[in-house]
C-alpha cells in the first residue's frame, strides 16, 4: 500500500494511527488493520446505476469500535439513505461516529436505538459476540438488519433464534461478508449461475491474519478467538459461489505457541491459532477451509475452486487451458458517491445490495440462510477440532 493511500485512508476515517490503537512498523509507517486497504474506486462505476426508488431509508448505525466499522460501508453516502440515528456504548466513539456522519440523533445503546419507531433499518457493527442478540432484537422491533460478520458467535441456539426471527418478522436480513464482492468470487458466482462451471467438486478458502497480539477490541473478544468462530471470509468461497451449504465437517488444529492462544490465557479455553476444516458440501463435493491467526507471513482472504467444467485459480481455466482473453464479469454499478471501499473493494457493493433489497422488497444476496450456513459450519468445525477431528453433522438452514 502506498503511503499516500494509507494516509488518505486514515484521513477518510478521520483518524490517525494512535486513535486506531495501531502500532508503527519498523520503518515508522502507520499500520492499517489488514483488509482495510482501500481498493481503487472505478469512477465509471456509478454511470449505469439506476435508483430502485426515490425513497430515503432511515437507517440507524450501531458500533464505531477499533475498525470504525459503522461507517466503513458508505451508508452515509447512499442517495437513498438518511443516517437518522447512531449509537455506541462508549461515549467517545459515539460522539466521533455522530460527528463523522453529521447525525444529531444519538442513543446510549443499540438496545435503546431500536425503540426508535422512525428507523427502518439498523446496521449492527458492534463487537462480534453481540451481533446475534442485537440483530434478533432489532428484527423483533420491526427493523431490517445488516450485520457485520459473523452472524452469530459460537452459539447454535442463537443461530436458530436468528433464523426464526427473520422468518417470523419477514424483515430483510443480510450479513456483510466482504468476500462475496471480491472481484474473483463475484466472477465465480456469476459463472456458476450461468451454468458455466457445473457443480463444485472441490473448493478452498483461507483467512490468514497473524495476530500475535490481538487487536484491542470491546471486552477483549479477539483474545484467544477460536479461528473457526470467524469462518465466513473463507467459507464464502463455497457458499458465496453456489448459495449452498456444508453438511458435515472434520476439523483439526495444532496447539498454538502464541500466548493469548493458549487455553489457560483466554476465556474460550481455546488452544488453537489455526484450524483447518474439511467439509462435505450439500452437492456431495469437498471443501478445505482454513483460518489462521498464529502463522506469520502471507496474509489475506482468498480462495479457489475446481468444478466439473473447469477450475478458477486467479482466472478461469477449462480443459482447453487458460482463457486469457476472457474478461471478468463486472460487479454491479455503485450509486454516485459510494466507494467500493476496503476488503477487496467490497464494502460499497454489500451496502448497496442491502439498500436495494429493502427498496425493491426482495431477498438480499447474503440472506439469513447463507449467513448462517457460512457461520454455523465454522462453529461446528471448532467443536470438531476440540474433539480431535471427529466428523460432525452441521445444522442446515434453507429459506
Ligand atoms: N472483513 C470484515 O468483514 C471485518 C473486518 C473488521 C471487523 N469486522 C467486524 O466488525 C465488527 C466491529 O469490529 P471492531 O473491531 O470495530 O469491534 P470492537 O470490539 O473494537 O468495537 C465494538 C464496538 O461496539 C460497541 N458496542 C458493543 N455493544 C454495543 C451495544 N449494545 N450498543 C451500542 N454499541 C455497542 C462497543 O462500545 C465498541 O465500540 C466486528 O464484529 C468484527 O467482527 C469485520
């Protein structure tokens, strides 16, 4: 990442490195949290954008922690959105959030904010352990909900409750899994839908993020975090391509040498910094999904697939060899003023998809079934790793 880009990222977030609680590299450069490097915005991207309606949605934003996630997806720039209220439990974060999006209505907590009848939708960008509880409460209060990943945190019961809440309220729910709009994953999904891949025989996904010292987070939820409690970036490389699910899993881990990842040093009693899951897919295929915190070097969120009609390793290759001239299928247009943003230029697309789904009254791309099929499979994978790789069945969600 260029220094100028890094600077503009921090400026755009209204932050310096100190405010982010980040360190300095050996060369004295500011370090940006992995994944927040901004993609170049294609200035042509909004040219073909057409509004679904001229209505303005009243959106409430919850959470402005270390990743400043509440505003990272660009709700504040969408022509069909008014940010009508904001909240963070921390008064300082709350004030910064309100200032950054020029919103005068603030609430002391998300629980308070969802009582505001004027709000139609809530973005839950709080700490991961609170997503499930707050999303369910907001749905029951009649709001549409977008949630940062994961949908639920380590609890199969919460998963069932969230699924029920979406079905009984009929509100829209979407998890903002950033891998879904990586250019390659988007390309794979469009090819799959067009029938150009056949079924996936084998998929691989990885989320590699070295955390010897965990990012300081609300109540320390990242300390000792079981890797497969955070499985959606990797699992998206199957679920986000086919819309399908994993039915069973055998997962293995290796006891970590990193301090906070020793079971006696974290609240999860988790001994693993890397968990490698082998899944059976709903189409009878296989997937190997990896999450790792304790292996330095080569970081990233990515994946590749081998399907009946060809393989996708950076680009599509069929039995006739690489197809260098095949252009990638373009991602949808973005509303004017909305940037593609971080995590592979995915943020703006996810937010725009959620807003469009509400305005057009249709199911959003990352619906509750896909969100839970991506999340719950990881929770069961961690259970398997704790049982030395025992093959376990995974609950299935289908709308
Ligand atoms: N690529 C990605 O998709 C990606 C990247 C980074 C972070 N995330 C997700 O974004 C979320 C936020 O990350 P973070 O690092 O900023 O978290 P954090 O722990 O630093 O901050 C959470 C914030 O939520 C606030 N909060 C907690 N409960 C609340 C409540 N009931 N009402 C109002 N505010 C409340 C806290 O005060 C805190 O400021 C996490 O869930 C994380 O998993 C996703």
